[in-house]
């Protein structure tokens, strides 16, 4: 069965042009190596912000973590901040993939954005990337006065695997009680490592771009035997109480739509304010079609939700 007939018509040209991608130990190096070249060749939007690569301490034997820091050129004091994590299944990706989006956020919201170039699996499986995430949260809080940000106005954000990390970081911060997170902004997050068996799988999801096979490869590379740890999969947490307010956006054809629906229900039952948007006819990664009306709407929804949360 194909779900092509359900795809938003404006997304079909992008879908037809998108090359098939099969993730494996053999293909991963080639896919990784192509990303920086693609990002370097892409023009950036003209927003009144500065973008700089910085290195922050990991707290782990002198190792540094590469990050992309984006700030309004007229930044002042008491700014909000967004701690961001890129997607890529925990096995590929760099912060520059989301740079145009993050530049817009910094400009329109008057906020600082720190996007983390966390270590990748399988070379560094869980919990290594989450250690990097927590180190970045710690650094933001320790540098509040220097950066001009308000520690009570720090949100976390991410898409796909980055959304998984943002959700898990909220659990980490709640349980450790050291730093406050004001808001969790999750785009098509991977929240549950448990892929439904074929007979139980949603037949209308996961056909395009991000498939069940790719997701299984990434899960094994990232989590290994640690599949029940809530800091690796937020849906494994026994309680969602006392978590920050949430925004979850996902496509109706996305492999992760069912777990987003389930997690929204659990947040709601725990008394956590949550907004969920399911975009009809959209698959994982649909925003590659930058000019499609649904992509423009999704980006406007991001700005609206973040502006309200960080006001």
C-alpha cells in the first residue's frame, strides 16, 4: 500500500526529488560527509543577527563541545534563550542544518539561540549525547550574566532526534533539580524507542523520507541495550508531572505521529500544558519544501508558540 494519495499536493515535487536514503554502517560515512558541503553551498537569510561557532566546556576531562551561537546584533539584557538540538537520528547532522530557521527565531523573538553539535552514535552512543545536552544547559545558566539572558526564560527545542533530546533533557533537569527549563518545543520528536510490530504498526506512516528501517538502525546505534532509560526515550518515564509546558508539531504521515499523540495525552493527564498540531498530508522532513504553504504555516506556528512561551 502507498500513502502517496494522502500527501499534501504541494509536497509531491519535493518528495519526487528527494533521493532514497538507506541508513547503514556502510552508507553513514558518505551521508555524513555530504552534509557540511551542502550547508556551505546554501545561502543564508539576511537577518540582523550574528552567527558564530563557539566551543563550550563539557566538564569531561577538558573536552569541548562545538556549538552554533546565534544572537541579535542589538541584544541587551534579560533576553530569552533557546537551547536547540538538530535532528539526524542521533547518527548524523550538524547545527548548521537548521541555521536559517534559528536565525529567524533570534531576529523575530529577540532571543539567543545555542545549537549543540553533540556527539553522534554509534561512535558515542547514549548517554554521551545527553551528557553534552546537559553540559550545554549548565553552560547557558553559568553564562547568563555575560550573555545577557534570563535563566528563567530558557527553552529547549529540537526536531526528530533533537526533539527526543529536548524532551529527555526536560526529564533530566526536573529530576536533578539544578536548572530550570521554561518550555519544551518539539518538532516531530522521536519520543518512544518501541517500534510497533508490523501487525500493530500504523499503515499510514513512515513510508517517505524517514522509514521504519532507518529508525530501527538509529535506535540500535544510539540506545543499544539502554532502551528502557527515560533519558534516552522520554516515553519510558513513569511520570510526566512537573515538566515544562510543551509544544509538539508533527505530520499525519510521520512515523512518529502515534507516539506524539500518546505523549501529548500523558502530559495532559499529568497537568502539563501542551499544544499539539498535526499537519495533514505531511511526512517526516516535509519542511525541506520551504515554499509550500504548510511549511510556511509550520514556521509561523513555531514563532507564535515560542513568542508566547518566552514573553
